C-alpha cells in the first residue's frame, strides 16, 4: 500500500464485489475483485482504495455520532 489518503468511493448497496486496477495505465496494478461479504466497506490490498456502501461512517464520524447521542 502506498500510504496516500484516497477519496472513499461510494458504491450501490446491492454491490456484492468491486473491481480495482489502481487507476489503470502504467501506474495502476493488476485488476482484482474485492468481495463485500457482510461488510459495509472493502480496501484494495494493492493501492489502499476504499470502496464503501451507502451509510458507511468513518471511525471519526461514528465517534462523533455516538458522543452526541
């Protein structure tokens, strides 16, 4: 993983798996398919791109929501 912060890509709630090629071209990586299973998000193990379903909260957002409840 390259350690760069990347935008979280939101996908449809019905998505079962997502493909990632690191952005394609010479700077990308081999295309892989990442299954969601029962999770709300998956991270690419090559480039760190996060793919999330609607309703995903970052740990900071979850903490703020729980703190204000």
